[in-house]
């Protein structure tokens, strides 16, 4: 028996490189179509079996005598869809690691699947390094596609641009992408975006919810058969994709979900629905994983990034910022040795692209339960009369020079004057204490971002 592993190179950059939502959705759709074509091909190959096929990766069981036709089919299909694919064929019985002694020995917990994953991973990396040297492409600068800016267009290829309402030159790959339609997914970002309260309808914002599972690799490594691997990976794909779509449909009138595959979730949402989607997705993922894979779900959790930016932000930049937020959430999760954590950022009209304070004593990420509690605190402060002018004063207090005790006294004095006098002294004190507890523990940027976000979109923006 041999195993063929394939890997679509830079799949997320391929998906998010387009300038239009329909090309992003189409990019993920073409990856999915590529995978479906592979499934159809191997239905007619009785001596071959798909072990895993999703998210731009695949593992296929082949006979000892490998038919080159199989490899050529995958390469040709990848080329048809504008994908760069690395392919390696390994013998699972010959387990050697030729990587400068990176591993002296394997952990005892490693099962047979863990060994296979290591071997195919190293083989794919070698293939990628070999092919990268030959991937130098020269383009005619006068014939660059006006949709992606990366490929050449033919003279007769023109497409109407919904954003600018103009005709633009388009390459063959982008034409395939925009022709793809994904059920339930919106294809125009302007139909998802919302305006902050009181702003012009043209000034819209979009929420991006990006999530990724943790510890799945550890579970895979301990499996001992390809059958276990197939069952587990199919269960994960089903739970993640179906749960994400069901939750988004329950809370958002319009949304878009590029299918990244595996345990990745990426949603474009109206900002006013983002908190509800996060809260529901957090609970539903836990419940559905437990139901589908039982005991294996105990050590699995997800990290989340929630980003709100102007709808005009290029998709690749949105993806890069969301990825950095997700990295922070994962770091915090690793520090705490598990848990569901979220990192949040709102690029508001009040605080465009402010960074966190850099105070390492205070966290910029938090557990999802704490994040939802913070949302409730901010809503209570708003109901008590706190507004954007008060927030600016609180920001000034936090940024002033001086000891923490002095800042705390100034904050206490200011809040007790700012909070509505109709609220009882007892309730005033409780609110102020909750606020001070948050500021001691978390970076003020997280609080101010969330305050402005809920000020603009709590209860619905303007679509």
C-alpha cells in the first residue's frame, strides 16, 4: 500500500486575494469543486480509497504500483482552477525522518496515524521547496487582470464590476471564481455591511468572525488506523461547517462564509449580529462536538477572533488582521493550558487602528464567557448614561502619567459623577466596582473598542 498526500499551497491567500466578495466566495468554492472532482475520479478507481479530502488537503490510499494517471489528474485539476498543489507519495511502512535530526525519537503516545502525518508532512514540504524554485512567472504589465491584479487577461474578457459599476478586464481564473455561487452565502459585501448609528448609509462596516480549533492534531496523532482517521476528520468537517452555517442563519439576515475546510471557520457578518453569533457558536460547537466524537472532544477547544472594520478594507488585509488576533487568542489559550478565548478589535471612527497599550500586566484577550460579561457591563454603563464623551475622559485618565492608585481615584471620582443620579448609590457603586475590576485585569483598548462598537451597533446598525 502507498499513500498519496496533496496540499494546496497558500490556500487562504488564494481565497482572500480577490478584490470582491464574490471572488472570495468563488475562490473557496473552486477549492471545494477541486475536492469534489477528486472524489468523483476515485469513485471509479476500485483499488484506491480516499482517507481524507478537505480544506485543500487530501490523503488517498493507493496500491503498491501507483498509476501515474492518478497524479496527473490531480495536477491537471489544480491547474484548471488556478491552484498550486504539492503532491507526495509515501510508503507508510518505511518510517524514516530525514530532517537534520529534528526528532531523535517519537513520543510513546504517537499512534500509526501520527507517524503517517509526520512522514507525509515532511514529504510535502520537500516537494514544495523543490517546486517553488521553478515557479517564476513573468506577466505583461499592460494586460493585468483588474479583479485580482495577478494574472493576464485575454482581449475579449470583460466583466461588470458591481462595486464601481464599470466594466473591467478579467482573467480566466477570476472569471471562474465569480461564476461560482454558494447557497446561503451573500456575494456582495455591501449587502452585509451596516452603518454605525447616525452615520451615512454609504459608510458601512463589516464584522469578521474567524475561529480555529485547538488540539485536533494531538487527537489525530494518537489514532492507529486510517479508518479512525477518516471517521474523525469527516465528523469534524461536518460539525464545523454545518454548525457555523446554522448559527449564522439564525442570527444574521445576510452573511458570507468562505469554506476553508477542516476546523477553520470564517464568517462575514453584519456587525449588529456578531456578538450573538459568537455566543451561539461557542455553545453550539462544544455541544455538537461532544455529540459527534464523544470523549475525544474533552481536550478540544476553539480560539476566536472578532474584527470589525470598514467594508472597503481589502479582504487580504482583513484576513491578515484577523489572523493576528486569532494568534493572540491562541497564545492566551496556550498560556492558560486550554479554554475558549477571543481577541476583539473594532477599527472605529473614534479610534482608527489604535494599538493596545503594551501594558503586559493587562490582557488583550479573554475567555468568551468573560467577553460576554464585559458586553453586559458596557450595556449597563450605557443605560446608566455613559456616552462617548465620558469614554474620551476615561481614556485620558488611563493614558496620563502617574501611579495606578491615582488613576483609580480619578476614575472613581469621575464615574460617580458621570453615572445617572437616578440610579441608587448601591447600584452606582456596583457598576463602578465592576468597571474597575475589568480595567485592572484587561487592556483598556479592549474595553474602549467594545464600548464604541456597542455604541454604534448594539441593537442593530443601518443596513
